[in-house]
């Protein structure tokens, strides 16, 4: 995760409790920091969702390969069964 996100949260915690400034200044600061934090979280979410999409595509490809491999094995098994039946 983006380390700047943790820095912003920690800075917001420090400033909101310790500094004796006007209430409106605190709210203005917190609103600006929240907006920045939300944009960072949106970027992080986009990055993570792209990873999930890539993994999902790989899983779909792997599943299709397994499907074809299973089909080939079933075909080979059926051929062997018919060869045993008609050989007798």
C-alpha cells in the first residue's frame, strides 16, 4: 500500500488533538487531507483491481486448459474401453 496514506492519517491524528487552533481551521485542514487521502485510496484501489482482473484472466485460461485436458483424457479412456470390448 502507498506509504503516503499512512503518513496522512498519522498527521491528521496529531493535528486534530494537540494544536490549539480555531475549529474552522481544523475542519479545513481535515477536509483537504481527506480529499487527498481519498484520491490516494482511489489510485490504490485501481491498482489492486487491475491485479485482480489479471489473476481472473489467468484463472479462466487455466480452467479452459483443464477442460480440454479432461476432454482428451475422457476420449482416451473411451477409446481404451471400446478397444477392450471389441477385442474380446
